[in-house]
C-alpha cells in the first residue's frame, strides 16, 4: 500500500476522521492517513411536525464549515460529501466514492475521488464555470 500522493508537486490532505484508502487496479492501494485535523459542518435540527408519527419530524439547517483551510495552489483536501455539497465553489475538494466492501459488508476503500475539477478537465465546465457536455460546442463569448 502506497502512502497517498497525487503526483509530483501536489499534496493531498485528508480532513476526515479516518484514513482513506483508494483501491486502484494500476497502483494497487493508496492510503491517505487522517492527520488529526477534521473539517466539519454545523447542523441544527428544526422540529416541524409531531402529528403523523410518535417521533418528531424535522429538517436540518446547515451552518458554517469549520476546520477547512483556504484554497491553496497544488493542494487537494479530502472531505465528507456533506462538506463538498455545501461548498459548490470550491474546486480543491475530493470525496471518496464508489466504495469497495468486504464479505462482511464493511468498507475497505473507494475506487475513485469525486472532484469538481474533473468536470473542467473533461470539458464539462468551461473556463467561465458554466456547465456543458463534451458533445456540446463551447458557448461563444463577446
């Protein structure tokens, strides 16, 4: 198992409370250890109804993200999906996806990272941040 990196000149910092393992057929496995710094998002639960069930129903209000450093050149941050979804303008965030489970159903790792930057590399987001798809021509700018 290789200690995680993301290529020459890049640093990957795991801000989750556990080690992240990426299982890859080419390189085997890559481990991104938890470094003790954890990014979290504040949540408040607002009770909205108790009439239909004996347990209260609620909705969640997400607050501020804490423990996430500002964006820096050539640094990726591994975070939870909740943090990723809460910060749509951050293109330096990675989320482990496509999990690999053992026979007991426990997660052993993930096959890839979810990344907004991947959309730009694939041509799905243009240089102005607008979504498009590879078979669509780029919008003309004046």
